[in-house]
């Protein structure tokens, strides 16, 4: 094993990324909006899975969606393009607010998914809850 490999072995992933000069991704940053094809793909995937319940291959869904998308006219694609444009403008507004919050030094909270939150209730013998703790991410635990 090389000397620099043993130096990194005891560090966490975040520490290793800082040493290498890579930035860690901000979990509060808004997600980029989907393109018109991905808006179409979301709807197509539901229809395809209903029509083909035995299909287990993601590749088959993607191939079928791509084939249908290419065969569609601009008029057929228009509703999906409109939805994508709407999502893009929403994203631009959200990103602008996020950047303003960063510039002001406030920590942007954003819309956190339910997966990153957990609630713990401690129940007393009387049945009333004493304390509620909420984790908003892996580092923060807030109790009320």
C-alpha cells in the first residue's frame, strides 16, 4: 500500500474529498427540472407498466419510450414541453431564492423529502408524549 493511501484510510469520505479539492454537494440545493422527454417518460412509464405487468426490465421501458417520443409530432409533444417550461421557471425562482439565502448567510432549508426526516415520540406512563425529536438530516436533531 502506498504512503498516501494509508494517510487517507483513517479519514471519513467528506475529509478525503476536502483534501482532494472536490466540493461536497449541498443537499438543500434545488434539483434541476426535468426535460420535456422526462416529463413524457414519467407518464409513459405508468402506462407501459399497466399494459405490461410482467416486464421487469427498465431498459425495455426506456427503449419503448424513446421510440414513441421520436415518432411523436411537435403537436403531440407540446403538452410535455409546456410542463417542462413551467417546471424550469419554478426551478429558476427556487434557485434564485436559494442563492439569495446563501448570499445573506442564512441557511436555506428548502423542501426536504420525507425520507430525510424522522420523528421520535417518547411516551410517558400516562400516555402523553413528553418530547418530540425531529432529524432534518443526518447531522441535526431537534427536540421540542
